[in-house]
C-alpha cells in the first residue's frame, strides 16, 4: 500500500528531511473506496495432513508464493512459529513442530509477476506425541526503503510491507 498527499483521509506523520531538521507534514492514504489489488498470493491457503510417525513417516509438502505486482520484486523471509489451537504462539520444544521442520528456501526474492515454490518437510521422531499439532508459517514481505521523500514535489511515499500466516495443522499417529 502506498501513501500519498491528498485532501481526503488525512493522516498526520513526521517526515524526515535529508537536511538536519525534521518537519511535520500531512500524509494521506489514497483511497477510492476499493481494496488495493493483491500483492502476494499463497497456494494452498493452508497445509493440513496426517503423519504416521509410528511407522517412521514424514510429511513433505510444497506451496507457491506469487508476486502479483507487475513492476516490483518482493523480498520474502519465512519462519515457522509453533502455535496452539487458538493460534497463539507457544514456546518450541521437542514436542512441537518447529525443531522437526525444514523449510527451503527461507529467504528469497520473487521477481515482478513471478512465483517461488517452497518446500516444507516435517520429520518428527517415532516417539513424537500422537495428537494434532499446530504451527504458523510466517511470511514476511521485507521493504528495503519504506520511506521515500521527494524534495522537489514536497511529497512523501511510504511503502508498507506485510506479514502473512500460512496455517500448518499436522495430526500425528
């Protein structure tokens, strides 16, 4: 989402000048009543499977992240967080998914209108607790230069990154 100067929907912010002073300005979210177009797509929308750990099986899945932006590449960083059924973060342990999960790649850049396939392998030991386990794959869209100041037009553009969560639900038997 980009912010631009306009008469409607005023949001006050502090602008950082390139000189040694700071001045205040008005920044507005450009809004025409519609949602902005999607920037990233993720398919499938979640990973849910059963793993027969008692038989030494593992779960190997892949998913695709799409960059729908026609002009800008997206810098992506992935990390896995163990969560409970209510999707609240919990501390990783030998009885949760994080220590037994491999994600490849974890950091990458998707070109404009491009895509990246990511592989996920969950390899729990045979004595892993037999129950339903939950995790959230955190997908961070990193922005290199979020603040752009144009001294000529006296405008500021703020580019916001986003974080997405891909739910992972694994039942072990």
